């Protein structure tokens, strides 16, 4: 399961770090962030079961 999150984190980082996205967010004063829930069973999102992806 960790490999999936590592791949997802790398993919999101590549997208958010791309030049067109960086120009767009700079020109529009936007701050981007992403989180993912990390749990083997469905449970409410909390600090303990989230991963900051970007």
C-alpha cells in the first residue's frame, strides 16, 4: 500500500511543480496542496491517517 502512496505523491508533485501550473498559480495567487487518507478500512479523515502529498 505504501508504494501506491509513494507513486501518487510523486505524480502529484510532478503535476504541481510543472511550469504551466506554477505560472498559473503565481498569476492567480493560488496555493495548492493535497492530502490523502491512509487507512486499511474506511474511517473519518484525521491527522493520524492522512499523508500530505504536496
